[in-house]
């Protein structure tokens, strides 16, 4: 599933292609994408408007059109955006066609939203207050922004009994972290994913904040991680999967201590842990999914 680094990688590639251009056509082939609006309603609201900026908040791509019309795109499990995809690109659900360059006959950029599992969404917010309400209801602090400090993370965890991994995955607390980057950050600071969030000390919160920023930044530098269906808009693959220290390493020796990495279930997700470097909390019921027969 695309997380903050993958979504930001897509944003950085697409923004220079589309910012400042007028959306000429928005064709929604799969009406589920923009429910409760019909595809034609969404197109009517956005066609003919100039895209002022393509931003990101958490895992949302925030398409800021003129007159405060905003399209909020979420890739969910398998969504991606491709620049000038060839005809017949599989799993295409939506196509965007923008104006050509002002000064000539250059190519007209097109984008396709492709999504094998079809959980991705495109939602419309009209007006600044509606946009703010949409984002505030769904997204907490931005982990690569100035408000994400150790003290802020410590304060957010106070009184929270949820396991720290579930806390990190809750987009309403910290926006943008998913399964990969939560595993990697917790391993780097030696915190077991099932520890209650509220038990994290102030010092640990500071270390965890730094680890979250470090793994997200490393993921961004690598152009994201390519597992499952994530692709860059130009088809290039991210490389952060080659730098995983714990994620997907079940059965391998821990890179720090040599203990075998195990896979648990935390927050309903496959979770990779070294139970020497990341001691389980007392009384934790650690569930390990059955290993498939080799
Ligand atoms: Zn270890």
C-alpha cells in the first residue's frame, strides 16, 4: 500500500507536468471512484479550471484548482497515477486530460489513475472551510512538518492503550505512516509494536519521532518502496525495499543481534519484529501467523 514516501514520490513527478494547466477533460470510467458524486458531476465541477497546485497531506494528493475547488485523491491499496499511459493500460479507472503548453503545440499531458483492487477514491471539496473540515476529520500531524516533535508525539500518546503500531497507523494521530514505515521506525528504536502507546517514555517518544522522520526521508530518497503494485508515474520502480531492516525479513537473522526475525499480527497487519531488540511488553499475547509450508 502506498505510504507517505510513495505518494510524495508520485506528487513530485506529476506536479511539474500539470501545475498551472487547465483540466480539459476528466473521464471517470468507474463510478465507485468518486461516490457519492457521479463521474459527470465531478467532471462538471472541475473541467475548465486551472490547477493551481498539487499538494500532499498524509496519503492524500490534494489537487488545488482555482476558485477553491479541490480534488482529494487517495490511492488506498493499489492505486497509482501514470503520466501519458499507453492506450489499453490495465486497470485504468480515471483519465485526466490537461491543456497543452500556452506557447505552442507541445504534447497535451494526460494522466491515468490505475487501480487493480479499485479501493482508490477521488473526492471533491468546494471552498476552504469544506476542505479544512475534510482534512481535519481524517488527518493528524504531518510527520515531515515542523509540528511533529518528540514532545508532540509524547503528548499524543498519553492515555492511549492502543499498541504503538496501531497508534502510528491511525491517520488521525500521525498522517502518512503505513505498515512498512511503522515496522522500520519501531525496529530502529527497539520498541515492540504491541507496547501500549501510552507507555512510551518522553525520551522514547523523541527517539521514535526521529526514527519516523529518518525512515520516511530514506524512503523518499529511494523513490519509495516497490512492493505489490506501486509504480512511479513514469514506470520507474522505487528502491527502498532494498533497505528494509526488518520489514518482510521473517526467518532472517536480525541485522543487529542475529536473532531470527518473526512475523506477528499487530493492528491487523503482518508485522516484523526482533523480539530481542524489541522486547515484548509483559503479558502481551503475541500472535504469529502460521508459516506457509515451504
Ligand atoms: Zn535483534
